[in-house]
C-alpha cells in the first residue's frame, strides 16, 4: 500500500501565523512530552512511522511548501510537487501518475489518500493499515473512513451509510452531504451518518481507468505538461459522489478537526506561548506570540490573542471559525525554509524611489542557502552573530559577527552556517519580488566547485 499525504491549504484560518506558504500544518503548536511542541505534519508523520506506514508514504504539496516539509521531517520522504494548485482531484491524479510511471507501482497496488492535518489516535492509522484487505473483501472501487460523530457540526461533511447493508467492517455508502446546518446535522446523526474525514482508499487500476475516461494523462511527465489546464475540482466532487460501489469504514476513536484557533488551544499545554503574561482573571484565554515584544493581557477571558509578523489577532473563542483572512499580494512577513527562516522587518515601496526590503535571516548550523543570482536587486548582508562561509562571485570567504557583505546585481552568491548564523539582509532595487531569483544549485559542495 502507498500512502498519499495531501498538504495544501491557503493558511487563512490560523492567521496571522499561517499564510499562503506557511499553512496550518506547519505551525509547531501541539504539545508533546518534555515541554516540546510539534506541528500537525510532524505529528502525522510520527504516527505513520509508529503504524509502520511511513516508509511507503509520499507527500503531495505546492512548490512553495517543499522547503518547510524538508525542514520539519527528519527522515527523507518523497515529495510530489504540484506546478499550481488545482484541487485534490488533480493532485491525486498527479501522484497516481507518478507512482504508475516513475515508481512502476502495480495495477493492484492499494492507494490510501489522507490529509496531512489528520488529528487522531494511533488506532486511526492502524485502521488505515487494513485498507487493502477491506477493499479486497468488499469488492468496492472506493473506500472511505467515517468518524462516528460526538456532536452535530456544521463545519464538517457527512457520509450517509446504508445501515441495512452492513458487514462486520463496513457499510455501503448511499450519499454525501457537505456541511449541513445544525438542525440537519442532528438529523443525520440520528440516521447513523458519519463525519467525512477526507480519507480515500482505492486500487491503482481504478484511478488510472478514471483518468483515461476523463482524458487526463496517466504518464507523469505528460500530465505535468498540461497540469495548468486541468479544472480545479475536489476528489469528493469529481470521484466520490459519482461512485456506485463505495463503502465507508466506521471509526470510533479520537478524531478532531483542529483547523481553528479555539480547537488548537485545546491541545496547548501552556496558556502563553512566547513572550507574554496573563492576569489571574483572564480565564480560558491563550496568548501565542512570535514577536520579540511582550504581550500582556489583563481581564480578558475566553479569547485568543495571537501576534506574528503578519499581524495581530484578538478574537473571542466562540468566533474563531470566522477567521478566514483573504491573502493580498503582499509577501508573507515570516517564512520558514529548509535552511532556517527569515522575517521581513521593513518594506519601502515609494513610487519615486528604489524599493527596499529589510529582513532578519536565521540560518541553521550546517545548512546553506542555495547558490543563486538576482537580476533586479543588490543585497547587503550584515552578520549579527555566529560564524560561517560565504561565496560571492566565485570567491570563498569566512564570516563572523560584524562582517558586511555587499552583493551586486547578477553576482552568484550563497552562505553556509557553521554555527547558528543570524544576519540582516537589505535588498535594494527598482522592483523587488521573490521570483527574482535564478538558483544554480542547492548543494554546497557543488557551489564550492564553482569557486576559483
């Protein structure tokens, strides 16, 4: 069996810490032992490993999230990158084409798709382990996992089973209902409807045949070349709702949708994360602060107070579901990369002057930024702390706190940290954007080979 982890998301509901690159699954807010935190991505990878599934897991993501995944997942995991976000149906089609034409997976291979932000007990992943045998036993073309609801919810979809046709492990599916109102949700629960947790199981042959019928290439390179032309569709709409032979496997253990700040706060061991203080009469309030300035809260209860580089949020916990910020074209103010992170401190965009962007950059030990070139901006790096090496125009230099490096337009440059390295980067140019970069290599060894 191959596991496909879907890692997408626009990062709207956990603003201001999440954005179009740093989606909710990358925020390290979930408490684990020894007063440490982990992200949803790290949690689900840990549980897949414990269930014996990680070695056969692939992750489907956008190009902008690859660095974050490599930063957070210690063990190597194959990444299948979408050229553009086209919905879960196209993403799954791309992954199936990759497994078929690049990995040479057999037609009888079981594929199980699950979201990267699944928050469940380990028993949930042991149930996924049974997917091949359940598909074979039921002769179904598509299998779902449905969670037995604890309460009516208007934020989740429902799978309605045929309770008259039941085996020991599964029900036949009659239909799906997407996010009903609370009254309808209560009626569905009485009919033994299950929460749809976005898990799908099928055989490789089923999906390949479906792609052929829809005119979607089954060869990976061919599909990549036409990917931008695919419609934006969910797997539910394109496949699940049209299947005549689908089943649902009930799951009665812990499973939660923790996509809002209220739900996240229920799994935080401390009421204050980062610099801050709560007064004793601030009951059921949580502070999450990524800024260097402290946040002090006096007499505010039942609230989330979140401060990050992109903004500050103060919201009553009962209204956290309303946080759905639409992103602007502004660059994110905080970005995590495979080599570390950077924070935008200031951006000057005067119409009659050159643009400038000032960043605080943190490079992790033994990590390096790619060897690259900018054509529309120069850069000035001021080393604040740590030590490392820098390549500028084919010359290798050692660097330490207090050094200043100037990089002109069109000059190849890179930097590697030997110890934790922090520096200020000032970008100056007629037009500054994140697409103004030509990467030569990510490898430091290959970058060194270009030095004289």
